[in-house]
C-alpha cells in the first residue's frame, strides 16, 4: 500500500501551487464577474409591460351589439361594439332637414330680392323720365319767355306803326275838304291805318298766346318737378326695401356644423379597434347603457412590448439607449428574447426616510441614522424586438441583461 510523506518538500510544493492556482482562479473569476456585472448589467427585478388604453364611447346609449369577449385578440379595424344609432340617425335627419329648409328660405328671399331690385330699376328709370320731363319743361319755359319777349316787341312795333298810320289818317282827312290831298291819298291812309290796327291786334293775340304757353309750361314744369320728387322718394323706398341675404347665409355654417356633428356622433355609434390589441377587463354585456367617457373595457396594445427593468443607480452609467439586451421570462425560461434599450428613467419617488416629506413650508426631515444605505433603482425601458400578437402578458416577471456595445 502506497503512503505519502507529508513532510516531503515536493508534496508540500504541489499543495502550495494548487492553493495558489485556486486562489488565482477565484480572483480571476471574481474579476470576470465584476467586469461582466459592470459592462453587462443584469437584473431580475423586471416585468413585461405594454401600452394600454381604456375604450370609452363618445356617444351614449344602450349597447345593441358586442362583438368581442374578454382576453380576445383583435385586429386594427375590427368592430368592437355598437351603440343604438337610431337617436343619432334622427338627429342627422333633423339637421339635414334644417339645412334644406334654410336653402329653400334663401331661394325665396333671392326671388324677393330680385323683384325688389327690379322695382329699384323701375324707380330709377322713373327718375330719369321725370328728370327729362323737368328739363323739357324748363326749356319750354325759356322758349315761352323768349316768345313773349318777341311778342311784346312785335306789339310795340305794331302799336307804333298803327299810331303813325292813325295820326297820318287824322292829319290828311281834314285836308281833303280843302283839296290839299286827293281822295285816293285819304283812302290809302285809311287802309294803312286799318291794316296797322289789324297787325296790332294780331301781335297782341300772339303775346297772349305766348303768355298762356308760358303759364302752361310753368304748370307742366311744376308737375314734372313733383313727379321727379315722387320718383326719387319711390326709388329711396325701393332701395331700403331690398332685403339682404347675409343673416340667412351666415346660418349656413351653423347648419353645416350641425350636420357634421350629427354625422360624427352617428359614426361613433360603431366603435372599432384602433390597433392590434388584446381585450381585457371586459365586464359588460349587450343591453348595458354606455355613457360618454365612461370606460367599458381595456385594450392592451399588442404591437409593441417592453421589459421594464429596475437597475441599481451604480449600473446606469454602463447603460445607454440603443444597447442590445437579452430578456428571459420566468414563465418561459428556455426562450431567449432580444431587445433594445429604449430609454432610461430620470426619476423615482424620493425616500421619505432620507429627505423627508415635501409639504408646504419646510421639508419634514426624519432625524434617523441608517447605517446601511440601499442603492436606488431606476426603470430602464427595453423594447422587445420579436414581440407579436399575444406572446406576452403584462406583469410577467423577467430577467434582463444589457449586453452593451
């Protein structure tokens, strides 16, 4: 049976070298672990997360059709549920009827305005006619005055010639008895006197006619001036009577907005999935009354999933957005999911035991002394690259390792 001499120097040297090797390996392993922990931060304080929205109707009414069930996967554009559309259809019909009535009223007013504008044109033409009449009778008055002046001159001339003939007749008649003149001369003087007397009468008659024409022209002028004033008054009245479409036309925008609002409400009676999602927290059934803004169930956005990993504050300087990461799920430990660091949190709720509670006035700082200080953890959002459909669940426990560049 072989025996070992523990006092053999060679044997002691082998043991020493083995111890040194183990210690060196341990130190090397520790260095590697520390380097990897520093350059490839890892945490098991992580959960799977996705965006979610509450589906709340924008109109109210009883749900007459429910096309989804709890935890169902739906595609973008799938019909989720239908609210009774009849009241909103009636509202749309009323709005359209009001708009049609308004357009009919505008058409009627347009016809009235056209007739009133025509009356204005007629009144304007009447003004022109009356103005022409006034101008005509003004000219007639001027002509009559000129005729009177001419007639007066003719009367004066005829009267002077008659007086001359009459005086000449009275002068030669006594000379006939004395036979200073002949009978023929007296007859010629008498005939001339009679002719001049007749000419005077005619001149006086023409003067009377000219005076009568002047009087008639003045009367016609006054009548034409009165007609002109009446035409102008009628024209002003017609202009003020013309209606305007502005109050009715301004209502078109309101009627159009009512139709758009009614149509918008009617379309919102049918609620569709805004994106690929998973229905959750569904606790309603057909017949339930839906209220505006009141959530009926929740949709989980299945297009993009994240792992929210809480890393210690001392590890954050090794993490940058855009770094690749590896994610493992506790529920599926044999599957490896790739991810990209999308963002790093910049704030967490302060520890009240350290800085106190923020209130109005001064901070309430607790007078305590902690011998052990725990590192704060900040959330790092890692977007999962191979996420699709219903492969993940919100709140799943995950392990995240940032690989670094």
